[in-house]
């Protein structure tokens, strides 16, 4: 299941919200980074013999199901009827059979022997256990038992109700352009919701075959995992072919009036379904599905196992995406893309999410997991192959740069927390199982797998996966089955490992966290030593955690990053001496080629100086992903007291020569944090000049307009550059963005969807009043929700106090057509953008807080606004004003705020001022020195160069 993305992804995402944090996120913020993330809950292992055991007993085993359902969802009816026949085997003498159920009722059950000719049905009692969701079935006659090694057919008739919470068998709907509501019934069974649609053995290792028949209105159609069975299908009845043996949570069916587009590649037909009228937007999802499936089948050397593969976009779908075998389901927006109206980021996200769900067709579907303890065994592979499949299908995307700034960095951040858990982690109850859908089942295992894909070579990794999938198809596995397949591949390919695959890999899957590698060089001897311990924020903390760590390295005399296999291993010990390196005393040393290993690396100061020098003079000598990780590791080490501000900013000062996405995305993460803290400082200009000097060269090269035929990731890079350049006050960014916005508003020249948000925000920072007021009028008159959100967010970007005053006052105008939620989001749009916006927000509330407090009765908008402002207060002057405002409100309008307001405000402001107490002075000292070197004139030189470059760029833009 793809609960990530992207951000997010996912995914991712994705791209990642971490890139705009004011402070390092707290534990609960970081843990919610997955597209498929559910609740967070961790538990210690339970005893299977405990009376509170939630696992089904092992006295019986399912072989096949016949499921028949009746629904009238076409008219919005939620009630449904069902029957299920389960062919099962009794494995030991038993007096009862236990299944799972959820929110179904009115059970009638019988059982008949399959071992006796003309056997008569035995009537059964059905006893529900609502806590463990067990359905215990016993013969009405107490003398009847089920002998060991006997075969039976259990039949249950029941009633149910389509749920409205997007789980189990549930009702959804959409409204068409004529304002007509269309209902549909669909499913979301992972992880424990198949039991809502029909009583079953709802555990992943209880694989069986399924034959499904659905009765529905003739105006609707039904789709499921398998193709239709023509012999059993008629008007209003859709029967499906029998599935292979599979897990219950992968069953799916949809009853709807959806329409589809179709395609076929390599003999496998594929379809994309979604609401009527959207078929013209499904082409990209269809094409991505075709080439991604082909890429995966080719890489694994194992063909897709079913006769067809469908995708469906669901209007209401909380999971994000779901890998039902042969019928992947998604939020409907992940099925729609057009060049005219959709961003490049969405295009990538769609292909990435499809890659994730399609990878599950092998990892999770063809080969399932024995229990949710091993959730990573399917989600880790799906996350990794969401990138690998795209890298194969769309090599020009350079998709592993996206992986690096999204899942890789997300894993390193989350796995450093005290709340981190191992990849392999026992759970039992439904809530515990839901808690495993997090970084430790997605991004971390993907990063660990990527590490070994490189350390052991792609050849060994690929052969190991082929063996795992071929040997274990249609069965359930645990991690030891995977390790065995990798070991066989390593042996057959002649890869010599220092110990067994099981020893190496389990050192990563069985403990939380990851190593901090500390590198100490002997410059005279040309050698170095690597020490490991678990990375934690407290630099003085000691621990004894060790891993089997694969390492490799590049040097000034050998800057070759092509071979990423391990040249050395730390063998689960704390220290390794590398004596065969022969590194010159003036040569830089860089471990972890292409940043493929899952760890952080701390060097000595002299090596940092050598790395800073090569970055400044020859950045291409360091791989792009290594450049990105050098920046991020240094930033993390600064925040934990391991390195100084000068080390980080010596690195950052090379950015003027950087033109790749991953390093700039990482730099944006770092510089955005510093910008937010320093924006109220009297020396802020030193910081802004530094960033402008770094960014203006590449910004003027790429500009604000898409360039036909440019590198794919330049679209991502341009978004980062516009956002950061305009944020720190680049005149070039202001002028180009303003011109682009003016041409759109006055001449109708289209703004490319990918940069629309950035062009509006940047274009309104120093806009003329007529342009600003035009967008403000559009906010009130537009009926498009997406446009309204864009206008509202962008209007807060203004740096003109009078414009912000007008904007904020519009929250109180009851005649301008704004909704309550829009009115109460105007302030956030301003105070979160800049020091000017925060000052304007304080000005507004100081005189009109009572009117603002009375905007809505259901919430306390004033309380929320004051808490939000506190998050961005970074000076004593701002603190004094906010405290006075809070005190005024508490004295004269206490009913408008909550009692803990002062405590929250004080805590947030103190955290900001504490950060400044640590970082402000050394940072300003470094920046002041930077701008006074070279005879004290670089700032002027930079300013003149910027003016000339901007003028030339604008002139060329107008001409061409």
C-alpha cells in the first residue's frame, strides 16, 4: 500500500514538507511522512497463548472461497447481502472453527463434509467476539466434532452495511458537471478489513483461491482482481474467474458507472477506470502502467502472474493507493494528468505511485508476508522499486535524485529518533498493525535494500530477487527466505562476503537506528580509520550498537563513482583500519560513493577543508548525491554540536557553481530554516546577500519559464530556485516573476502549471497596486477551488504593508464571497511568509482582534492565529508585541481563547529565541567576514553583477 507519497512520496512524499521547516520536526511530525501512513502505535510482542491473543488458531486452514454479494449502491443504498462458501481443511481434532468478521450480522451457517458422498449439512451456531473480531462456529449438537485431516465446506449467509469511512466494503460518490450525484461501492481491505465484506481467515499467510460473483443494477458494472467469467455473467450479475491462491487483504471489487481507457503491452491488457468525463486525462496513468509493468517484469525476470491488470481512481480513498492483485486502486487525482493543467511533479508522482503499487504485484501479491511483523518485506521493496521502475522506464528523469531528497533523507531523520523501531517488529492487534505503516516499513527498508543493491552489485541483487520470487510464488515468506535467496545468488555469482547474508542484513532489520561513521585520517601514512556507533542527536551519548557496514570511497586521485560495490566492511565491530588506501596528504577523502549507504559520516576538520576546496573549485569531482548529502550531514552535525557554522557555510558557498536538483533541494531545506530565524534580524541583509550571490547565477540561467528540451529535473530545480530566490529578496527573481504574472493577468500568456504557485507568490512580493488588487478581486470572484487557494496563499507573499493591510482586512468583509475557512487562513498566509507579513498581522490584530475572534462560532480563530504567529516570532520586539496582544485578549475577551494559550505562545517563542541564542552570533560573524573579505567590496561587486545579469536576462527574454 502506498501511504507515502509524496508526498508524499508521499512521497514524498514528498516534494518533502521537511524542506520548509522552521525548526527540526518533532517525533510525531516526522513519523507521518508516508502516503499510506495510518495511526502511530507501537507494542511489545504478545504471547500467542495469551487469552487476549488476536491471532487465529491454527486448527483449520482455508483452501478456497466462493463469495457472492448483492448491492443496490446505484441509488445510494448502503445495505448489502452476502454469502460465502469456504472449502477448508481441519488440521487437528476440533470442536469449533474460528474466522474473522467485522460489522456484519444475521449469520446463518452450515457445514458439510467433502470427504463423504451424500454428506448432509450440519447446522452451526455462530458466536461473535466483538473485541478480537472472531466469529466462532460450533455445531449445534455438542457431540459433533471435526476430525483431524478432514475436508469441509463451510457456508455462511449474512447481512452488512457499506461503510462510510473508506474502509472495508464502502460507499463512495462523485458529483458530475450537472450536479448529479453518482454512487459507487468499492473496497480497501489492507490490513484487516476483508473481514468486513465477508467472514474469512483475514491473515496474510492464509492464502486461498477466490471466486467472486456480484449482483448489481444493470446500469452499473463490476470489476475485480480477475477478468469476467463469461459463463456466469448476465445482466445485473458479474462473475469473475477464480484467482490464484492469494491473501484476503488483496481482494478488491468495485461496483460503479466508471468508464475506462485501455491499452496492451507484451500481451498484457491494462485498463484505467475513473468517473465519467475524465477519460481524456487518463492517458498518462495508462502509459505509465504499461511501461512500468514491463520494466518490473524485465528486471525481476518473472512475468506478471494474472491475465489482466487494471487501475481505478476512487473519489474517496484515504489510503492513497492500494496494490490489490490485478486491480490497483488510487485516489482519483493520481489517475489524471494533462500537459495543459498539471505539474511535472504530479506527472512524476503518478508514475512513482504506479511503480510502488505495481512492484507489490510481485512483492506482497505473488509472494506475500507471513505476518505483519515483516511488513517491510513488501513495503520496502515497493518503495525502492517505485524509483527503480521509473529509472528503467524513464532514464532521463534521474529519479534517484528525487529518491535522495525524499525517502532517503526521511529515513535518516526518522530513524534517529528515540521512538524509532526495528524494521522487523512484532505486532498483533489491528491498531498495532496499523501503526507499522511508517518510515520503518517504507523509507528505511528501501534505503537498506538500495544500499545492498549497490554493495553487492546489481547483478547479485537482481538474481537474488529472481530466486526469491520464483521459489516462493503463491506462498508467504519471512525475511529469512529473502536472505537465503540473496545468499544463493552471491554464491553463484562468486561474490565473497565477510559473513553470511543473514548476519549482514539482520544487523539492519533487527535493530532501530543506523551508524554514525567517524573517519579519522592518518595524513602521513595515507590511511584512515572508521569508527561506528548508533547515530543519536546527543553527541556525548555513548552506545554499543554495531552493524555489518559496507563502505567504499573516492579520493582526489580517484574520483570515480561508477563502482558502488563495497570495498570494505565494518564486521559488526566498532572500528576498522583501512590500510590499503594510500591517500595523499593533500587529497580529499569521501566515503559512500553516490550516497548509496544508509548512514551518516563525520570527518576530521582538515578533510572537511579539503572537501570544501574541491567543491568550490571543481564540484563535478564530487557526485551530485554526495554533494547533497555532504550539505545535509553537515547541517545535521551543526544542529547537534558536532560541527561549526563555518564548516557548513564554507560548503554552502560553493552553490554558485551548482546546477543539479538534489544539492539545491537540500540547500533550500537548510537555507529556508536560517531565513525564517534571521528574517527579523538587523543583520539579515548579510544572510540575504550571501544566498542571492549563490543563487542568482543558476536562477538567471534557468529563469522562470520552462525551456523546451531541457533536462527533466530542471523543472524541479526551477521551483526550488524561484521559491528560495524570491524569499531572500533576489531582485532578479522579483522582476522576472512580476513580469510573468503581469503578462498572464493582462495579456493572457499562460503560466506553466509547474511554476504557477511560485510565479504568483514571487510576482506579488513587490507588485504594483493594480496587479495586486486584480488578484485580490479574482479571489472573491473565482468559483474554482484550486485557483482560490492559489490566490489566497499568494496574496500573503506581498512585502508592501498597505497591500497586506487591505488583504487582511478582507477577512472581516462579509460581502466579498470568502468562506469561513478562507477568512481564517488569510493571516497565516501573511505571517508565515515574511517579517513584513508578521508585522502586518500584529498590526491588524492589535486593532481588530475582537472582530476577528467573532468570524466563526464553531472554532476559536483568534486563538489559532495567536498560536500560529508565535511559531514565527524571532525577535524580542515581536515577542513584546505578541505578549501584550495576548494579555489584552485574555483580559478583555477570555472567551475567545483557550486557557493554555499563554503557555503555548511562551513555549514556541522561547524555542525560537533559544535557537537564535545558539546560532545567531556565530552565523552573523561568519557572514560578516564573508562579505568584508577581498578588500571589503564583494557585496558591491555581487550587486553590480546581479544588476547586469538581470538586465541582460530580461532583455533576452523580451527579444526571444
